[in-house]
């Protein structure tokens, strides 16, 4: 959502057309997703303003993000400003799904890096959350577990657990990696192994296991 005043107005009209007044009475939360929403953090105040104008009963807004931009203190301070402005009416949750398996841009130089430096960057993200945001913004973290992601994702999960950056542990979710094609017996077996290994990791570390029901039920 990269909103200016004009298309903020359009968003309000779109939401009003999609939902009747009767429906709106039962809608108490919404998610802001993307793409990457934090790229448009300066527009969040407008987004929340127009959403709550259309849905007066909303009291919870969830921001689905990979979270990496929260390593920058300026973005953290902006999140505090946004949360403070609506704190009497709206609870904000950061639903962070760290992306450690890909190259990302960061820093003023715009350079790209990966692996250990990305892990270090995410450590700072969660330190910043714990230091500045914990008392005003809720959090949950979602990880994908697989053999190829194990080294990076488990390293970050273990850091979060050991340092108690996200508490209680019920706010940590782990889900199995889904193979690209489940049409063959081999891929079905790979899917079963992925679920079993992920469930074992969740039980071992007392965190939540998130099943992918839509995959098992062929609902994609």
C-alpha cells in the first residue's frame, strides 16, 4: 500500500463496496500485507486512518512483514509513533516471517549480502523490538523449517529462544516446507518427512507447530 490522499479515498470506497454495514459489525481485525509493507511505513498512518474510517469496530491491525527493515532505528521510531497515535483504540501486531534464504538489500549503500550478515541483521531486528517496541506493539514470528533453511533459520530461532527476544514461546511458529509439486509419491513422502521433522523441532523447543491445512486438503 503506497497511498497518497487520492487513492486513500479510493481504498475507502473500495472497502465500502465490498462489505455491507451488516458485515462490518463483525470485522474486528485486518492484515496489511504485500509485497513488503515496511517499505511504505510512512504511509501507515493514512492506511490506518482510512481502514478505521470504513470499519469502525476494528481494534487489531496485523502487519505481515519479513521484518528486516526494523534493523534501522529510524523505522523502529516510526513504528512507535504510529502505535502511540492509535494505542487507545488499536492493537498493532508485527507478524514477522524472517527471510534468511535469499539475498536482501540493506544499509545506505544499498549493497547486497546474505548468510551470516543477514543473521546478524535479524539479531539486531529482534534486539530493537525488545528494546523499543515490546511494550507497545505485539509480535509473532513465523519460520519455515526445511533441510535447506535449517542452518540459517534454526540459528535465528535458537538466538530468539536463548535471548528471550520473543516471549512467551507461543508467539513463535514453525511450519513445514512445502515441495513445489506433490503429484508424485516421492514428493508426497518428502512432504511427510518435512512435516514430521518440523513437528519434532517444535516439540523439542516448546514452540507452536503451524500445519498447512490448505496443502493437505488440496485447497490451493
